[in-house]
C-alpha cells in the first residue's frame, strides 16, 4: 500500500492536492461559517501531516520527492498552480540559492514567470526586484538593535538582582542552588540573544548585498 502511494504519479497528486484544497477553501469557496471553515482546515491539514509522517518511513519517499519536480517552473507548466500559490511554495532560501535543480534564477523559470504578467510590468520592475517584492519581509531588511539592547538590559538587571540575592548571608543552601541555576539560565539566555542578534545582522547584510535593497528602496520611495 505504501509503495503504491509513494509511486511518482500518486505521490505527485497527493502532495499537491491537499494543500491546494486548503487554499481553495480559504480564498475561493464562499464559506460563511467560520467554525466550519476552521474544522475543515484543521482536518485537511492534519490529514496532510499524517500522510507526510507516514511516507517519511518509506525508503523510496525521499528519492521520489527529489525527483518529483525537477524544475520550479513545473509548478506553473505541469502542475498548473496559480502564481500566488506557486510562489508560496518557494522559500527565501530557494531565492538565495542560485545553483541546483530548484534554482529560480534560470532563464527557463524567469521566462515562464514573466509570461503570467503584462509586458509593461517588466519595464517598471526587473526580475530581482520582483522576487524582492514576493519574498522579503521586515526581518529581512532590518535588525531591531534597539529591541535587542532593551532585552539585554533587562537580562543584565535580572542577573544583578539574582547575584545580590545569592550573596545575602541569610540565604539558605536550597535557595542558593536555585539562584545559581537561575544565574546560569540568564547567562545562557544572554549568549543566545547576542548570537541571534549577530545572525540577524548578518542575514540583513547578506540580503542587502544580494538584492541591492538600499538602492531599490531609494528608487521606489
């Protein structure tokens, strides 16, 4: 049974049909009862996730998944998805990857995508700017350093208070151990916060160079 479901033809239909059905329920069907919509959405999503969990235990599943869609333009040409839904299946990581079978920087994908829009659109936007419009979020163009700093100050304050309590001569051994554990947790949280800020800064910097974001934002504002 599992081998049959993992066949190329069946697997292609199953992996695309259920998510597409969920999208159609939300954006195309005229369902007025929100409660019914929620039940249908949860039921279909649960079914899809259960199916994926079942397939991951089959050796042929991964191989079939990698060979299922050899090129991203097949989302339009072979599976016939509309542009918003097809683009939602392509992550920002795919945008940053310029090599491999799933690259969307190939002439084939660019030509296919452009054919879905009026010609004069491409006189206003070039292809990288179009991808920028689809995929870039606020976290991709800004690192909230002030928020990180505010959080770090709060952790420093909590750490100072905890250390003062531990140094109190009247503190019991049990409370001392609890305070030591809390100090360790606060220090680890501080390290993780600094690491996250550094990674976020690097992420923003990489995308600025990759897309030329400052130049693009200056041109459209």
